[in-house]
C-alpha cells in the first residue's frame, strides 16, 4: 500500500460556480494535479494507494482511499468538485474520537483536529514505522529546533530507497515552499520527539512541482513492482 500525505498551509475558498466558469483557484488547481498524478492511470484508478491532504491552518485532514474511490476521473472539474464537497464537510465534524472519520463521497473521508499537535498525536497512534519527508532543499538553518536533538533524522538520496512504497511519504504543497514541512517537524519535536526515529529526510530538488514528484515516485514504485513480478 502506497501512502502520500500532502501538507498544505491553507487553501482558497471556492464553489461549484467557480469551477463551472473555469475559475479554479491556482492552489486548488495544483492540488487537483496532485490528486490526478496520485491515482489516475490511463484507464483505471490506483487501488493500492491512499492520499491524505492536511490543511494546517484549518487542521483538516482529507483521506482519498484508492480501493473504494468513486466518481474520480482525470479531469480537473471532477477532482475539484470532490475536494470541495469534502472541504464543506469539515465544519460539520464534531467527533472527539481520533479514530472516527466523516464520509464525504465514496472513498473520501474527512477528519478535523483541534490543533496541529492533535494531528501529530493521530500520526503517532497509527504507529507509522517509516516516514519519508521530501523537500526541495534541506538546510540546518531551516530546522534549528532540531539542533538540540541527539540524533537528527537521517538524510538520504531518493535513489537509495529500494522500496519507497513501504514509506508514508510526506510532501509540502507547493513543493518549493518548505514552511508546511517545517511546521510539521516542529510539531513532532514539541509533541512526540521520539517519532523522529522513524523519519527520514530526502530532497527531490531536480523535480520542481509536487505533482511531478508524485508522478516520479509512482513511476519508481511501478518499476520495482514490475521487476519483482518478473523475478517470481
């Protein structure tokens, strides 16, 4: 199972009329591109993939579950409308339980947290063993709050990962701005610094856009799956 988590600082409000008029906000268009590259094949949907979108300023998490996803096609309109329906559900979320999700449409679920630390708590509770944080650049000046840690998260080249599909893959949107990822790491240090033991940092700075990073990662995973099947 392949899991992507996209960290998004905020989003532009929009509605169905905006989409029908072709006035999709640029940030929403970029998110739709990421959804398309995560799931859409030529004539099918990737069933073994989950996509999480975490909007940090709203503390809203949206899950796209490949095996049960319906109504998603490769066009921007369908993606934007499905996303808009999910975002509209977020204010209705009232659960105090970290394991509950609100269904938006088939295969798309919504969860709302009280604060960013509660989101980190949820990640801790699902017991992730391998977390891969992808950035355009990794600089000590950007993450000074890690300086006091005895063991910094290891930094590896993406080419060194033989099985990227085994990782929970985290990417900022847009990819050239590190702030969402830095905010996430800061919450980890504040809430559960032990999670750093399961985090690896890597850079894909030669690939500019987030959707192209996802496309490349899926290509690498498909290559490895094909090689594995040939060797069986």
